[in-house]
C-alpha cells in the first residue's frame, strides 16, 4: 500500500523540520526575551523600538519574511550567513526568518507573564538597590517564564507548523517533500495523511509535555 514511499527520504525531511523548529525556537527565545525587556524597560527609545518591531513583524505574512531573507538578504545584498552552498544558505536564511517572526510572539507571551508579577516585588527589589537589569533577571523574568509556559507552548507548536513556509525558498523540509511526492505520485490522500500524521506526532507530545510542565512550575498566588 505504501510502496510509493520508496525512494523518498521521509525521515530526513521531518528531521529538517525538527532542526528548523529547534534552531528557530532557541533564537526566538533569546531575541523575544530581549524584546520583552525592551518593552517594559525605562528607556523610551528601546520601548519604542520593541513596540514597533512587534507590531510590524506580527502583521507581515511569514511567507513575505522568508522570501525577503532569500531575495533581499541573499540575492540582493549577498548575505550568506557564513555558508557557501545553496542548500545551507537557504536553511540558515529560513532559520533567520522564522526567528525574526516568532520572536514577536515570544515577546508578547513573556510580556503577559511579566504582567502577572506583582508590582510590589519589583518595587521592593529596587528599594534594596537592585538595578533594572538585576530586577528583571533575578525577580521578574524567572516568574514570568513560569507563568508563560502555556503561551510559549502554543508559540512553539505554531512554529513547528510554520516551518512549512521554508519550502518557499527550497528548504528540503516536510512540506517540500510532500509537494514533490504529490506531483510525482497519484496518491494524494495517503500522502497528505502521512504528512498530517507526521506533524501530529511532532506537535501533540510537545503540547502534552509542556502543558504538564506548565502546571508543575506555575506560580501559586
């Protein structure tokens, strides 16, 4: 029944999807945390930059961002991110685009978590002489992350599905392989079912595990 799968690297395609997800998730967490710090910071210029970045990037389609990384950064500005072959360049550009887009949602999830921290705790920390950076790092962010596990889980699941957009610049992930198989094989329903099941296998355990973690680490108020 599944003889049409022979000759196709199904596991390799999904492994590329996993790599895109993990690398973009790590980058988004770092950049999104910095954006959240900017948005709640005391410097007006940084607050303005954080707010503008989030509001602009969230309202640009991800496909446009991914295409810009390829057509704008690579083909126009010759930015290759240290790679010298087409496959690696596009993979890294896809990670960059996914990171730039997803970090806006990470920022908002963390900002919501920051808003759950009682103002009195930050005021008490400042009263004993801690700087804004110290208050954020030692008092606010640890509690914000614990409160934001649920929203961040949703962002991670959305990121996993959004990796399919990397097919627009030729990254050989799951959606690219599915498109190739649909074009060559007369097995539309089985192919679609297999790839749908693959994404369920990737996202469902993630949601269940992180949902359990979120309940365990939730701040009791």
